[in-house]
């Protein structure tokens, strides 16, 4: 998902719009941002002394700028949170186009020296450099999106956050499956030809978790669906993403989705007249005939949560996972011009089932793993259903499986740490390349 994935983050985004993991202009949402709410989390050590509201200053580090839908989504969330908290423009600083290298450490130190007492970074590769800065500035709180090390690092001023975006991708998958059904019923192709395509950045777990949940959502309403996945090796490469989408379409994909951050795939779909499910924002303005829906993480609830913790002198969770219930996982409005009839009602029904706990996205009875994809870290029954899996939760260089994550009949994603760790290769999904 890797291709697969990369990520990282938090409060430096509070006041500017600029576009990691997949990632257009701010869309209308079907779920409004909820006030900062508690989410499943691993508690961190006690926080430092409380900071008065007037003393809070936020710094944001973004991998790209507003041209990246991924970074723009963080920026929009930061602005929304700052406005809700009543923070003024001199209480936050944005740093854009910060690579996943020493430049991140330098930016973090500059923000700390500029008086920021909360610093957020938004890309996976920022993590080690943010940790380095956290050790140097113990009085500053550092928050990172998509990272994996906070729960084992043991720093009271370093934190990871993510959201159960797999829930949103599953819902988007339901919309995709309904569109496939509509096209099958219209005689455009047969049920056996119901193939989707997916453009991923890296083969990281984040990307794998995303494309798998999207596929399972589609499969829940269109049982015959299969999916091809291609990777670009970059979070933001418009040319590679467009080429990837065109390759998938040439290979028979009747609908395309993505976990990459440019308009490459959506515009390729609009040109080809192929339905598209985008990520991190609506593309309806540029793709009115093919855009169906998009899921995204709403970062505003997390930003608000962190600021209030600092203001109240409360500990910030080492790992924080937002959900649909916290307003952290949202969908754009459905484009009725491209979506199948009845999509909004069906998506609302499934969303309610997820919120109530009636439906688990990675219910192990809904997918199988076979052949070489059965690894020594998993147990599979006679039907190919996974009954046990040791996931790499406590990150190490060898990616050793260390934590049982199959519980009560489902793969319990983002419960043991906030960043995704679902990396199973399930039946029905074909990886066209695995170089990244």
C-alpha cells in the first residue's frame, strides 16, 4: 500500500490550503467534522504544564503544497480547526514542500525556535526526523500523521495519529460496486468482466489496507468483481498516475480508483469515459461525467483534540485513531450524474452498519487467501479464511510479525496502533507490479 503508502502530519496545517498515501479542492461533505472527540488510543505519559490559549502556536510541515490533494486535505483541516478554536493567523505557520529527509528536522527546529509549541507533520517519511527534533525540544509537542513508532518510542512529546479511512474506502467501494452492477444490467459488459483498476503509490500497508477495503466494499454488492492494482513509486506523480490509469483501462478495467495524490488518474478516466472514485476530495469540477465519490480523512478533529490537550495540560495519546463516529472519516457528496441510482441510500445504510459495529470491513469470512500469499505469520482454514495473523505492529527493520490482530472473526485494523498494518494479499486482487 506502498507504493503503499507513506504519510505524516498534524497541526501545522491549521491555516492554509495546499494539497501521501492517495491525496482537489475542498469538497462538500456528507459527514460534518465532529468536535474533537476521544478515539481509540494508546495513552502517552503525562503531558507538560498547561498552556494558555493565547500561548498556543502551531507549526505544520507538509510534504507538498496545495497542488497535492493529500497535502491540501491536511491544510484544509488545519484551517478549519484553527477557525473553530479561535486561533489567529499569527498562531500558526505552514511549511510546504518539505522532503522526507533532513529538511524535515531543520523545518521542525525552525518552527520550535519560532515559538511553536505544537508541531505537526503529514508524511510517513518525516517520522524519524520529527522524532529527532522531539528529543531536542522536550517542551514542544510533536504530532505525526501515518507514523508507526510513537507507541514504542516512549517520548511524552511525540505522538502518532491516523483515521480508520478503510471505513471510508469501503463505502466508496460500495458505490463503485453499484456502478458496476448498473453497467452490467445495461449490457455494457458481463458480470465476469466486472474488473476494477487501482492506482497505488507504494506497496506499504497503508495502501494495501486502502485498496483491499475498497475492493471488499465493491465485492459486497457485486460478488463477481476483480481488481488489478498498479503502483507508481511516488505519492505525487501526475504523469505516472495518468499512465497507470490508462494501463488499467487498456487491461479491461471498467472503473478506476486510486491512492495517489494528483489529478492524473481522474483526468485519464474523464478522457476515456471510465467511472472514477477519487481520494481526498471531489474531482467533480474537472471530471463531471465520471467522478462518483471520494473518501478522505478529516484532520480537523485531531488538530482540535491536540490543541485542547495542550491548553488543558492533558496527556496527548501516543496513538490516536479517528473514525466515522469522530467525524474523521468522511465522504464527498455523491455525483448523481455518474453514480448508479440508489447509491446514496445504500451507502448510508452500510455506513450505519459500520458505526453500530454490525459490519466489520475486514470480516475474515468475506475474503480468502490462497497459494503463495499464505505466509508463515498467518493461519488459514480449509476455506481459505484467515483465522490468525501476526502483524508487524511494533516496527522493526525486518518487519517481524509481533501482534495477533485477528479477533472475533475480523482483522482488527488500526486498533493496536493508529497507522494501518493490514498487508494481506487476498484473492480477487492482482498486483500488476510490485517493484515499489
